[in-house]
C-alpha cells in the first residue's frame, strides 16, 4: 500500500491562545500535529504494518511546519514533503489542495488519509477538494477501516448513526475520533527523525497562484458564559414546571 497522509501543524489544543488584531500571538505556543491528522497518520502506519508499503506525510506551511513532519517521522512515517509558504494562514482550501496535488505529481497513492478537520480552523475541506480534483472516491468521518487486495470497507459516522461504505482504490479517507489511539514516538524514533530528509517544495516553483482570496479581519474570543441558575423547589414536578417556564419565557427555546 502506498499511502499519503495530509497533516497540519496547529497550536497545542491545551495552549492559552491570545490574539492581536488579525493574528494570534505565537510566543510560547507549543505546535503539534492536528489531533485528527495524528489519528489519520496512526491508521496509515497500522495499514503499512499489516499490508506493507510506505507512508508519506505532506504539509503546507512555514519553516516551522518541519516540526510536525519530524514528529511524523518519529512516529514511523517513511517520507516527508514540505510545501513551503510563509503566508500559510492566508491560503484558502482550494489553493492548499492544488498545491498538494501538484507536489505529489505523477505519484500514485492507494489511500490518501487526513483528519476530518483541523483543530484550528475546523474547515475540513482540503481532502474533499483533493478527491474531487483527482476524481476519486472519498469517505469522511471514518471510525473503522478494513482493507482487502482490491477494496476498502469503511465504517463512518453519520448524523444519528453510522454507515458502511465499500470502495475500490484509490480513495481519500478522513479520520474521526475513535478510529484508533495514536502511538507515542519512541526515543529512538525521535533521534532518528532529526536526520531524515524532508523534500521541500516552494509554492512558486509548483506554479500555484498564492494571491490571497481570504482576508482575516480579526479574532475575537467567544463570549463569556453567563452564570448558572439554580432552580428552586421542593418537589421534582415543581422544578420541572419552573424549568419549562424559564426555557419558554427567558431562553426562548420554544
């Protein structure tokens, strides 16, 4: 199996993020592989361990993105591609997808894996656009992946339940929570990752139009939650009536 994994470097989900105008303050932030992408990488490694082949990771971003690629190497990836762009945050999903397609060129992958969405922007668009442009199958929100010689059977989360899809290769799969538990990089893997080559490609050299289609006007934190309200009453029925009144008259829920 020849597998490509799309990874994105994002701020640690536990980091204390502050903003200044249209940018986040990056000082002191720890950068990690987006958690859903890490699940996708783990699935790729497990497939390789069962079926053989190779795992290539690819990421678009600034020089700092190499940190995520080194982490992927430490987990067990075989190859890494860095599409370098110093204005990564301004790129739209279509431009990122185009850059990835041009970067892989004529290389054929049986499976392209990605997280269901990035933990920073929550777009989840790039893998779907890639599948559309390459005219190949795509299954999102995968919870289980089973492979045979010529097909993939994928159990995916759907609204209110789950669905099972069967498709031939190549296929794009986006990973959902629960698909697996990502491994921790070993010390040996971490040390080895520092010496492994990263194939760097410049956006301009790929012929990608990097003219910004997105303008970030600013960032705002979510509004603070109001104080909780304790419903008084001696009997459950009395509390239920008061709750219904609050939901109807104050919250306007119905």
